[in-house]
């Protein structure tokens, strides 16, 4: 759901950019307007993909941090390294 809301917001911003380009350049320079609108379309695609990648990374990190085995492995690794600094019982 969050993804849908974010994509809708991105589309709203990008559509407003296209409308601004059309309102200012469509009659005076249609070729420039067409090029700028194509750029806005590419920017829309990039922005959505960047957002999706960011959400995926955040979700993956969150899953990793919520998993108890991550902390257990970290603790075990530190504990095994600490043995070298402890006195030998004998």
C-alpha cells in the first residue's frame, strides 16, 4: 500500500512538471516541449525504481535486525574471539 501511495505521489509531481512544460512551451517550441516531456517520463521511471530499491533494502535490513539468529551469530563470533584474551584454566 505504501508503494502505491508513493508511486501516486511521484506521478502527481511528474504530471505537474509535464503540464508546466506544455503550458509554457507547447505553442512556442513544440520540439523542446516534447524532449522535456520525454525527460520527465524517464525521470518518473528512475524515481519509482529508486524508491522501490530503497524500500527493498530497508525491508531486508529490518528483517535481518529482527532475526534472532543474526545476534546469536554475532555473539558467538565475539565470544570465540574473546577466548584468546582469557586466562587458561588449569
